[in-house]
């Protein structure tokens, strides 16, 4: 799944750059 702009639901290991949400 591609990273979404406001990815509150991120893939866990995938850190999304748009809002700094730490994946884990």
C-alpha cells in the first residue's frame, strides 16, 4: 500500500513524512 498524505493508519514499519507519525 502506498503511503497516504495524512497517514494516521500507517504500515507500522513505514514512517510517513507528511505528518511526523512514528510507525514503529
